C-alpha cells in the first residue's frame, strides 16, 4: 500500500485536509514577499520592545538600580535611563556590527522563508496527515475549543524547542557548523538586535528546523480536527509569536531577568542566555534551547546562574580579534572552512591542541 495517498478535492467527494500550517505559511509567505519587495526589513514588534522595557523598569525599581550588566559582563548600579539604554553598550562597535549583520540577514531571510518555510512546512504537514490517514483512516473530526488550541500551541512550542535544541547543539559541537554559529557568539555586548546576529547563510538551517517542527505539530492537529484548528492567541498575536518575540528580545538584553530556580528548571529565563553568550569555560555550550529547560536538563547542558553572576560576552581574548568587524564576521566561516580543508593548517592546529 502506498504511504502517501494522492490528494483529491472535496468536489469529488474525497477528503483533502488543508492543515492550519499550510494556510498560515501562505499568509507568512505573502507577508515576507511584500517585505522583500519593499526591501525594508521589518521585525522587532514595538509591543514586545515596550514590554521588555516595562519589565526592565520594574526590575530597576525592585532592585534599587541593580541588575543590569555593563560591557564587561559585570552587574553595576545605574540610574533608570542608563539601566534601560546604557550608552556604552549601544555605542559599542559590536552593537553597530549587529545592525549590519541584521540588515544582511533580513535581506536574505525572506528568500529562505519563501523557498523553505512555504514548501518544507506544508510538505511535512501533508506527509504527517497522509501517514495518520493511512494508519487510522479518516480524520476523527474533533471539535476545537480553547483548551485544544492551547494544547496545539504547547505541542508546537515543544516541537520547535526540541528541533531548535538539536540544531543548536550541532552548531556548537560540529566544527564546520560552529564556524557559522560563531558569528552569533562574537557579540561582545547584548542588544535585542543580537538575536538576529547570524551569518546570512545560517538562515536556511534555522528555517528548515522551524518549518519541520511547525509542520509536524500542524499535521497531527490538522488530522485530528480535519484542518479546523488554529493556535491560541494572546494580544491578537499568535500565542507562540508573543512568547518567541518576548523571549528573543529579553534574552539578548543586558538586564538580568531571573525566574525562581524551580521555574528555571522548566523554562529558560532570559538571563540564562547571558550564560550562553559567556566565554567562561563553565558556561560553554550551556542553555541551548529557546523556551523550555526540559531538553537541556535531559542532555546535561542546563546551567542556572546565580543572581549577579559574571558573564563576559563574546568569543574570549584568544579569538575575539578575528571576529570584530562586519567584514571579519561575514568572511569568517569561509576562512575557517578553508583552514579546515587545508592539511597544513589542520596539522598545525592538531599539534597546538596536543601541546595545550
Ligand atoms: Zn549558541
Ligand atoms: Zn543568543
């Protein structure tokens, strides 16, 4: 029996389930195409930036001016304006490089998204639906309610988080991938734009991971509800989009936002990403997931920092100077790959390692 049955439309009486991810990805593709066409990278929702600043102002008040970090990664006391928007961080050369890397990455991103998100996502979704139909017959046509919508959002989030964790783990452990991901870690200060500090050819890797995980969850729920389910929303934005936006901007903000330790064992607090960006040995390759701590806990990479723990950001004194400018960061992976492929350079590296 063929695993994937041919689709026919409803006019012929046969069932063709169009899952919520297919519909959503078409909307996303249209949006991204318009963005690409106008050539203005749009991101960072102002609502999310406002929420980040409001929480940071509350932390400033509660800790009497303590809790934000300086360029050196150490906590310092500051007045409100200096606490929220410190001049030394936002005028740092690293923050300027963030802007240029963001612009480059955003120009290319819509093309990856159109090419991959709009194809890999629906293809995954349709494959999952086909397999489920083959296994269980027609959709049980369950009726959606808020609880199901929340469950759908939660499953999507867990799938995304797991695929992100695996991708990120590989980015840290496989030298050829680390050469690319290093650009994210070469940031010497953290600003909300650091979230987008990626090499532009990194885009397809993250997009495929996202598309497969959304498509997988959408396929399961699309089958159960015959396509009649959408994600729960918060502030009229996808529940997931709000969490993603908030989490993304606060984890790359220099203000420490800790959760209680018991909660940090389940969810990544924003300050846990300060650890991820630290070059200290004990912080290497820690806190690799985005939302939950579940996967890091399972794979032994969870690190919950102490309040005011010192987290110096960047690649460290040994290699920072090779990844400082926009040009160095853009050409960095190609230089590193070349070195990996050149036997003389790699044998020199081997003997360096043996000596250390
Ligand atoms: Zn990383
Ligand atoms: Zn980061």
